[in-house]
């Protein structure tokens, strides 16, 4: 079975039960790799739902954050992004994408894994760089 790297958008879809969350679930339960960065970005997405969209309350946010931390503890293979930063910066500059997106591409490259993302541009760049990508 091919290794999987999931990015922040995939993890956020699952945690927040956004459109495509069931498809994300299929990849999450395959014990994917991800980066510490993803946890921070999903926590920020939870914050956004409270503060900007106002469609969840603080109690719900704390439950969602707890779910995220349980996934980290039991299922996700979370790595620090430091080893990937140099290559990610090169790709981000050359391809005109964010360093955040490039980090997940480099992680997938290093693992010879498939990248799963909800970001069309990130998937396009990944594939151009020889990384199999699945858009959810």
C-alpha cells in the first residue's frame, strides 16, 4: 500500500466535517504522514469558525481540538517540518506557491508518498514535480 501524506486542508475537512470529509476520512484512517504545521493550521481553522464565521461555539471548538489531538496521538504520523524547509523554500519560490503548501509536497517527495489535499494548485504543482496527488 502506498504511503499517504495529508495536508492541512484535508485534516481540516475531516475535523470540521466540511464538504469532502468522508473522502478525507478514508485517507486519515490509513495512518498518513503530516506535519506539525497541519495541527496549527487546523487549530486556526477552528478559531476562524468561532471568530469570523461564528458557526460554532467555544465548547464545540474545544471538542474539535480534542479530536485533533486524539488523531495525532493515535493515528497520524506527525513530523516536524524543519528537515523539509530548505527544499520547500526552493519549490515555493520557483513554483510561486506558499511555503506551507511546498512543505507537504516535499514531505510526500521524501516518503515517495501520495499527497492528499483539497488545494487544486498544490496538487497541480506536486504532480508537475513527480509527486502523485489526489484532490479531494
